[in-house]
C-alpha cells in the first residue's frame, strides 16, 4: 500500500553570516493514512524545521531546502510552486503551531479567520462557511460556539485559542494534521484536555497526525510510532512499545530516564543527558551524540552510524553499539 506521506533524504540549510546551519540532515521516513506519529527531541534538533519543510514554509532567505523529496498522496510537494502549495496547505495538510496567540491574527475575529480558510478551499457561501465554523468550534469543545465566532483572539483563554487553532486546522478535513508542540504554552490540565481532544478527533475523522514535542511522556499513549531526532537527523524510530521497552539508542535512554515514573520509588533520582547538543554550524565527523555518550568508542568519533533497521519497519536505530545496549538491558 502506498504511504500517505513519504519523505526521502530531506535536507534543509540556513545560510547565515556565521556559516551554514545544517538544520535537517537526510531525514527519511513514511506515514500511513490514519497513523499518529510522534516526533521528539530537544529544542533545536530539527523537529519543527523538518515540518515547515514539508509545508514549504521555511523562510527563504536564509533557509533553503537543498535536497530531498516529500511525497504526499503520490505528489512530490517540493516540486510545487508557491501558488500550488497554497491550495495544498489547509486542504490536504494542515499545521497547528506552538503559540496560538501569535498564529491567530489579533485584529480579526476568530470566526472570520476560520471562515476565510473554509472559503479559500471549499466552494461555500459566506453563510455556509460561518455555519460550518460554528460547528467546528463546537466540535473542539468551545461552549456557546456560534456566539464566540465574533470574539477576538484576546477574548479567548490560552486553551480556547489552541482549540480554535485546531478547529481551523480541521476546517477542510486534511489528510494529514501536523501539530507542532501545541500544548507547550498551556498548563498541565489544559495539556491533557488538548491531547484527549486530538485523540478523539483522530478516532472520529481518521486523519493522520504528526505530533511534534520535546516530551516523550505526552505521546506515550497517543502515538502509533515515534521518531527520535537529534542534531537534525532521526537517531531512533519505531513503534511505541519498542521505543519505550526496547530502547536501543543512548540518547533515547537519556530522554526516558529524565521522566518521573509512577512505578518507581518516589525518591528515585531522575537521569539527565550530560553535555550540550552539537553546534549545527559545525557538526562532528562521526556520531553527533558521541561527545555526550557513555558508550562511545573511536569508531563513533570517526564514522557516522546509519539508521539501521533492527526489527523491520518496527524499529530502526543509528548507533554502532545498539547490540551492546540490547545485551545490557
């Protein structure tokens, strides 16, 4: 079966006065229709830039997609003009951004902004689009939805603004919804509500979702598969069970070790990943994680490990010592 989304050898660079920032480095993976994919990693690892590259929203200059293919439903988006991409964004693939206050236009009502998206991609009258906008706000759990259409973004709470952004993303029923850290700016209770809402909408509508986050805890029960990114590349990928129970990359082990667990002693010390991520202006010759890794050898410093399948499509890792790690767990 042809995947809904297939990315091949994607590279994105930022050309700055200090040098070339290697933000996304040969990223390749695929997503099936209806699948939930988690993309995790530290800030600056390339999660958001790779998603913006899919949408062709990388600002040029200084950014530029220098290599790769992004196939969505049999079409390579990187060959599309800006005019063609405007028809794709919102209809076939939509994106929810991290901060809804900066994503929503403060001088237009929430209803106007949803109606605008509906009329751009669908053959609707203004009245039909407004009725649908009210239905969408109700769908994402905003009380008195029809009356709230005439409110401005500042009249919504943070959680409600994020729900409005989700409504806008869903307005044209996209095949793929990309959620870029949509709960980061929200308190823990609202985070849980947004996660539950997206899960319910995915069950009801059957769309594919890419959920980008730095928190492995958020997507533990949500995702079907997880890509762990580091220094602009995928360093471990697999289904949720393999990532959490059969972890094979030292970086993923560090991320999981930093999470508090209910099944451990409340006084147990949380782990941390020592050191700092590499400078993307000057990536090392070998493994990008080697300087922070307790398993490193001379080979790690000299040769970059490929993303190697160790359990078919269910698990892949970029580490020279994954077998040693497997034997020690």
